[in-house]
């Protein structure tokens, strides 16, 4: 069981992502914006972070950068459903420090598989 932080401003995505991970046996703490998630991570570093890119208060790219200052090795998954022609924000998130990305909408099996893969890397 891993401790996972999920940050997404969309309540439905936050709920489904959290529940999917809980069913897979993980402990999940979820937040609606990067600032709240970052405050939590500053107090208690999780085993993995999943963050949306476009959010109010503090968007995902800034969240990733700030989390990297707290823990340079924390596995971070960036996710987004927004696509703007000429800009690939998921690739940009990788440049900011995300180790993996998910394009919304994603399947539960895709999420669980990616999380398992990243957690396996950190446990070795």
C-alpha cells in the first residue's frame, strides 16, 4: 500500500481517481488545487503524486516545480484533458519534473498499471 496524493480541480476526476487507487489498495489524500496539495506534501511527503495541469490557485506545472524542491525523487504523474494546438502540456510537464503522464480520459487499468510501475521503480 502506497500513500498517494491526487490533485485535480474537477471533483468527479478527483473522486474517480482516488476511488480507483483505493480499490487497488492504496491510501489516497485528494486536493482541489496545487496550493492545498503542496501544503500537505510539505508536511508529509507521499510515495507518489498525481496532479492535473490546469487548476486554479496554483496550476500543475508550478506545483511540480515546487514539489521537486521538497523531494527531487518523488514520482509525479501529470495529467490533463486539455489540448491546445501547438502546445503539448504533458510533454512540458515532463520537462518540469513529471516522470509520467496521463491524458484524460484514461482507463482505470491504465492508471493502476502506471502507478504500479512507478512504485516498483522506487522500491528497488
